[in-house]
C-alpha cells in the first residue's frame, strides 16, 4: 500500500504543478490586474511556492505525516477543517446511495434469479440494463424535472445533516441518493442474479433441500451467502469510490460535500486541498480493496491469504 | 523447398485457417444473439447519422437565432432551440460524431497502452511486473473523474485531449486483464515448447503471448466504448470537456440543466441518445462475450 500511495502522491503533485492555472491569479480573481509584482512575490513566498519542487514535495509529505495538511489557497482555512465540515455531507449521501444500491440490487437480483424467465425477471433485467447504461446526471436531471420542477414535491438544492434535522435531511437526500444509487443497484442486481443462478444448481443446495430445509432458508442463508462474492467486489468498488464518485451529483444538487469542493479546488489550482482529497481517496480505495479481500475469506472459507 | 520453410508455411496456413474459423464462428454467434443484432443495428444508424450529419441535418450546428431562443419543439425545429437559438436536432446529429470519435479513440488509446504493458509485465515478471502493476494500482487509486478533469486542465485542448484523458482511465483495466491472461498462457505447453526450441523473446511476445492473450480485450474494448461515451458526456456536463461551441451531448445536457425551468424539453433527447448508444455497445459487448466464452451464455 505504501509504494502505491507514494506513486499517487508523485502523480498528483507533479500534475498540479504542470497545470497551466496560476494559483495566485485564481486567489485574486477578477482583481488580478491590480496585483503588483511585489505583492505577487510576497504571496508566492507566503504559500511556499518559491521553493524548489523537491523541497515543496518533501514539506508536503512531512505535513501529511505530522497531521499538518496545510491551508486552502482560496479561503485560508486549514484543509483538515474544510474537509471535516464537508465530509459528513458526502458520507451521508454515499451511505444513502449505498443502501439504495444494496437493498434494491439484492432484492431484485434474488427475485429475478428465483423467478427466472418470468415477468419479474424481465422487469428486473430490463431495469438493470437501463441502470447500467443511463448517465447518473441525466437520471438526476429527469428526477429534478419530475419531482421538483413539475410536481414541486422535493427540494433540488442543499443538504442537512441527519443528526441536525432528520426530516429535512431525508427529504434532501431522496433525489441525489436515488440518482447516485441507481447504477450500483443495477450492477448488483445483475451480479446477484447470475451468481445465484449458478449457485442454485450446486449439489449442496440439493442437499439442503433434501434434508428438509424451508425454501427461504435455502435461498437466503445457503445460496445467497455463497453467491455474494461478485457482489462484494462491486460493493468494494463502490465503497472505495465514496469520495470521488459523487462529484457530478454533488455539483448538480449544490451539495456541500467533498466532491464539489474537489472540482472547485481543481479549477482554481488550490494545491493543498486537491492533493489531500486525492490522497484520502486513494487511501479509501486501497482500504476498500483490503476489506473486499477480507470479506472474500469470510464468505468463502476456502479462500486463504498467506 | 527446404523443410523449415515448408514447416513455416504450413504453420502460417494452419494459423490463418484457425483464426479465420474463429472469427467467422464469433460473427455467426454474434448474429444469433438477438440483443447484439439490435445493438449492431442501432450502432449502424448512429454511425450513418454521424457520417452524414452535414447532409441530413436541418441546419448548421453553431448557427444562432437569439430572437427565437428556447423555442419549444415545432415542425421546423422538432427538438426545439437552445438558449442561443441553436437547433437541437442538428446539434444532436453532430454530437453523435464527438461521442463515437471519443469512444473509439479512447478505447484505441487504452488498448494501445494497456495491452503492451500487460504483456510485458506478465512476460518479464520480477521487478518489471511489480513496477508496472504498482503504477497501475496507483492510477486506479485516483478517482477516475477527478483524474480526467485534472488531465484536461493540464493538457487543455479538444476532442483528442478528452479521448486521452478517458483512455488513460481505461487502460488500467486492459493491462490487468491482458496480464492475467498472459500469465496463464505462459504456463501452457505450446508456450514452453516455443521457448524450448529457442524462439527469441520478441517472437515469444509477438507471435505466442500477444495473440493468445488478447481475446478478453475485444469484449472489454466494446464495453469500454460505453464507459468512454458516458465519461465524455460527464466531462461535457461539468463543462470541462470538448470546448464550446462544438456540439456534444454532455454539453447539451449542461445547457438543458441550466434552462430546466424555462425549457424542460431540452433535457430529453441528448440523455436518451447517450443512454441508447451506451446500451447498444453493452448489448454488442455481451454478445461478443457469449460468443467468445460460451460457458457464460445467458448467465450474466
């Protein structure tokens, strides 16, 4: 994991430095013409950008390891503070989308597999084709048009944290979480269906039935657990992509989360913010891969890691 | 004729016959797959529209008519006009060019970079394999869309830059896929036999390892087209994709989102076009996978 994170840090550090956006001009904005050369020099010095690139990189690395993540170029707030304010919103949205994907995907997948070639199967399979091919931002747009613009039932913009105002939080979550969860639900449905169809033909399922177990127990305990490996892979990917996966949806719904902050920071060359977001995303993805491997071993005891 | 020359000719002939029958078998299987035929037919229609956009479009994609801006669908403008009075149907037709080009080009880049990397990693093993795979792990650990936006901000530019940004996101899958296949080919008897008779490394790579490892690439490349089209649309929607005024489906949706209260009809056609094109590639990809690996038929 350490070598991978080292490569990620190098990639992001170098790409940010070669990006043709001047962080100083991004900070000043439309008043840039009034900026004198002296002022500019002082600002560059204050931000530490007058040091050589290797020194800047080492200082950044030291900061990461000692918990000093630097300050945003844009608003001078410590990056850790900025992320602490936004992370709960992103996690709340990701969690809601995750639950929608998991519940809808597994239920539809089980029903489609058990009632193969029925109307239910056709309905679920068609739905999954739609969910996989449709752009999530377009689905969000259609949901907004229907439920906000036309019917006026749900709000489009903003976010409330669940522990501050549960009702408002739930109402604000419905549209973005549905848009974000659709693709996951479709993929999980497809994997659950195919894995369950394969497992249901195994000898141990016949044995479970032969010893008189009720069908629900055979399906939900014996078959489903053993057909969860491909589903766990999808869940691992989704979990890993929590920070980077909701960029567009957060932007559309003016969601005060990390994804929206990332786009904002990228377009304004806010090095400290974007570098930390990418590093945190990388750690999340790598940790999710690790948990996926552990889940494999739990679900299928034949899998062992040396 | 000398014996080695005769052997070489016989091998070539056998190879072409086997690959020929495999290709025709695959095409036959593909044409027997109902959804693939639907997907292929739809792709044919979109390719026709993209190629002949200049002939079949009712107007020019960038011609403006501010006086009639945001006009609702009518007989003269079946999909209506956008905020600058540009004909939506014309822009939809021209947008197909961008989607198809970016899809094809980014997959080509992914294959051109991913396949050699995967093959070399598997063949060389040791620190070369380790180095390549860790670099690929690092690329995968960076969120795809953020990485693409960053690359676009670094490289600037137009359609080709967008293709590169998406292609770089896609090549990691190709490289991993090819590497795992090549590792299994390396253990086969014919590969060891070729090594035993003293075939040089380039010959092992070009004639033995690569042709026997790229089968999964074909399926992944087709499915990758759908991913690339979605990626291009996403970048266009955020406003960092192909620069205006070029018509792209993603940027059309961006404008539709901004005008959703006054002109909701602008939202439908580009979204449906993206959805159907991605669906068509997924259908063809599924059909190809079934044709190339009959064990999976009907299971996924």
